[in-house]
């Protein structure tokens, strides 16, 4: 038979352990993950990689990069289209790319 003092000590241990685990699972993660604006930066990266370029040429380069990214995604979608429609899909993607590049040039010229 377990004595009342031993049973009370076990009960206190269980309660203390549960409180500790609850505290660690609820409160500690909020302290551990504190978001910073430079979370994406890695040790050793040059600072110039994270400085925004605000020239019209840089804006045009960004718009072109986005247009080509959309084109690549469109081509991947076209690969999943039925064989009969694949050629037209690729043609439409190329046409959209040309339109996006023309819009990028116009937009960057107006940003001066």
C-alpha cells in the first residue's frame, strides 16, 4: 500500500510536470519565433542583395523577370493539357509573354 505522503508527492510531481509542459508548449514558442524584417538574409550574403533598386532600368528588369516567370509557369501548365491543345496553349503563352514584355517597357518608361 502506498502511503498518503508518497501519493501526495506523486500527485504534485504530475501536476508540476503538466504545468511545465503546458508552459513550454504555449509560451516558449512565441518567444522562440520572433519575426524580423531580415529573416530571409543568410550569414555571409552581401548587403547589396537586399537593397532595393529604384531606377527605371531596375524596375524594367524586375517586370521582365516576372513576365518570364509567368511564361515558365504557363509552359508547365501547357504540358498537362491534352496533346491536341498543347500547341495552341504554348502559342498563347508566348503571345502573353510578348504582351507582358511590351507592357513592362511602357510601364517602366512612365515610372521616370
